[in-house]
């Protein structure tokens, strides 16, 4: 059982088993609050928390350290089934396209949940169910749909317009009446030219002279906020 949990450190293990790890009281607690089912929970002696229908296995600190992916692990550690990858048929999407940094992907998932977007991983994006991404998402992985796409056309379901975030030369982030799929590329390279060309619209965050670009997750968050129209709402 411990060996199987350790296999979930790697993407191959997660793909083959269809499971992932949640580490620490905050991640496990967020999953429980969201009603996300846990399969197995490894915990320390004396833990009296209610883990629902999950199988609870009492282990030592040494075993927790073996299962965990962090340098200073905290119990409990849970194993859960990766939910089905689904692109919602309607509504807005925040799409990470070629975003390889787990921290950025986790933050974008957090942004999607905060502003009512579904989240989609495009080609070359970090595994949304890796331990680093789940930690960075801070519980948002359990509050929004997470899907994957290989082509731009998959994002157009429900009449969505596809918007490409570009560092310069794009329109202001003002939306029309249609649902949107907002594409954010890697911090180092942005979106590939063919992806930008396939989009319906390019959007750019206006910045003061001399500013070249923003962190991918920061840019995605600002654009998601603006495109949901929050910036134009009355404080009342």
C-alpha cells in the first residue's frame, strides 16, 4: 500500500493508476469540505478526524516521510481517484497552453475557481494532479472542472470565442456576450505563433513603458479578472 502511494510521485504512476496524492491537513481538509471522495488516508496515531468512507491507515512518522513529496511532510496524506477529465459544454474557460511550471499551473487553477472559469490543460502543460500543482492550487482543484485539450477546436464548444493572451499588440481585455476560452502560454515563450493565429482575438494587459511581461500565472489572473467584468462593477 505504501509502495503504491509512492508511485504517485511520478506522472506515469498517476496515469497508470488513475490516482493522486494529497498531502497535509489543509489539502485533505479542503477535499473533504468540497465533498471530494478520498480512497485511503495515511495518518498518525491519535488522529481522530472524520475521513468519511476512506480507508484509514495508521502509520509512523517515518512512513509519512516515505510517502510524502515534501521535505517537511505533515500527516495526513491521502490517496484519491483523479476525476474524469471534462471540458464543460458551456461557460468560460481558463486554458494553460504549454505552461510547464507546476506553481503557475496551480495558481491558474486557483484563479479559475475564484472567478468562475473551468480549467483546461493544453499540450505541454504540467500535470494538474501532480503534488506540486495540487499544493499550489490550494484546494481549488476540488472546486472547478479540470479538463484537457489537444486542439483549439475542442475549446469552441458552446460557441466560445478563443482569446490568446499576448505580451503586446493585442486588444484590451474587454469581453463580448459570448463565453470565452482564455489561453495563457509559458512565461518564457508565450503562446506559439500557430496557436495565436488560431485564436479569435488577441488580448494584452496594458503596462507602463519598460515593462516587458508578467509571470504567466499573474497575467492569467489579471486577464481572468478583467474579462469577467469585475473591474467595471460598482463597489456598491
